[in-house]
């Protein structure tokens, strides 16, 4: 298992009081330092190329973000670029691609600690703190190496609208999201199942505020796991957002640090059973600094270990997922007969 990270991610500046603050990168630095002290491997990122970016973003949009270099720009009500942000964002995408390259070459796990996050960025639009869609570019780059099927799992508290729309027509990329609904950005309804050739290859699990460890555990066991297994990806990408943690100031979920570790273990087991352990993760949200530190640490610890062959079901209230499972099965069942 390898970690990809850099001090460069501090250089993306946001206004005072903004939740996506440079202090998040300092937490990533500290967790990385502890990882290296324990003997863990840390690799630097490289900047993504224009050719890599335009696999999912329009050339005009790439030019728009490039034009922010050296100055401060407000791109939408929540999203900012500072003087160094364009280059930092290139390294965030590049770090994710490096994680994919390592996972494919070594049949193992890799994780990129990056900011700005990426999953809200659309083909031609910055939004939700995101400039380029890190995980989407990495998925497209993996497909360009010759992979036939890639799965993207997203457990950020916010729905990854950018990732969904970029692959909405594409049967080679399965997009799965567990998120608070309705919540920013308002997308991610269970009836969003894909379009055209990609119909059935978008699986949304919209959860009410207050969902906790047992809800997420049951969703992974009864919805996500069966569909991902049937899809049989050759690589799994994980949008690892930690803002569903109970301490997070933006979300309304109740995942614990231990719940996040259990979620990561579920994804790790899927990678082991479906694609020889090829798993590449990249950070998305997570705005409580204490919770972010704990979750990054627990994710590293889990990915550094062999995936558990099985796990005891998490006990607790599952009323929120209980209300969603039948609806997801009705929406997706026709495209996954005998699976859901």
C-alpha cells in the first residue's frame, strides 16, 4: 500500500472561514508524517497533463481554470481559485492518477491525500469547492490503459454530481454513491440510474440525515456489494469523503470513525474479490479537523492490512436504510436481475 501526498496542497488558498481550508492539508501532512515514521511508503504526485484533463473536461473549461494562475478568482458562490490553485489542482488530479497506476501495477491499494476535492466538478463547471474532477480523470485514464470496466464508489456526504454526469451514458464505468439526500448539490435521486448505453450503471443510495454506521453497513451488504460484484470491475476507485462523520459541521450524518473503517473494509473486500485488490482512493470532503485526522489514520491502517474475509454486521438503528432499500431495488432491479 502506498500513500501519495505533497506539501503543495497547502498552497490552495480559500477565504477566511471557508470550510475547505488549508488547515485540512496540514492534517493530511501530519497523518502522512506518522505513516512514514511507521515505515509506510509516501510518493509525490505529478501534475496531470492537459490530455488527461480533457478526457472528462472540455478544453474551454481547462483553459478557464488555467487562466486563474497567479490571481484570485471566485468561480462560484462556494468555490475559489488563488494564485497557486491551478497548479495545485493539477497535482491533485495527478496524485489520483499515480494512485491508479500503482494499484494497477502492484495489484494493491493506494490512496491520494489531496485538496481541492473533485467530485462536484462537472465537464465545464467548477462547483462545491472543486476545480477538476480528480476521480473522474483517473477513471478515464484507467480506461485509456485498456481496462474494460471501472467502478467508482463515493461515500462523501454530498452526492458526486460531476462524476455521475461524466459517466452517465457510459456502461464501462459504474458509479455508486451513498449520500445525504436532499442535500447539496440536490442530485443523486435513486431514479438517476444512467442513460442510453449506461442505463443501470449509476447506483444512488440516498439517505436521510441522521444515518449512521449500521445504515451504511447494511447498504454496502445488500445494495452496493451485490451490484459491484456483478459488474466485475477491473479496478475500484474510492471517493473518500469524511464529511458524513458525526462531528462534521457541514453534513447531517452520524458515521463514526469506526464506521468509516468498516466502510473502507467493505470496499477493500470488494476489490480483493473482484479485481485482485486493485483499489485507488482519493480524498474528497471532511471539514472537522479532528474527525479528518482520525478517519485518514483509520483508512491508512485498514488499507495497509489484508482485507478481512468477512465481518460481523454492524448493529444499531437501520430505519433510514430500511426505507431506502426497497425503493433502490425497484429502480435498479430491472437492470440487475437476480442481483437486487
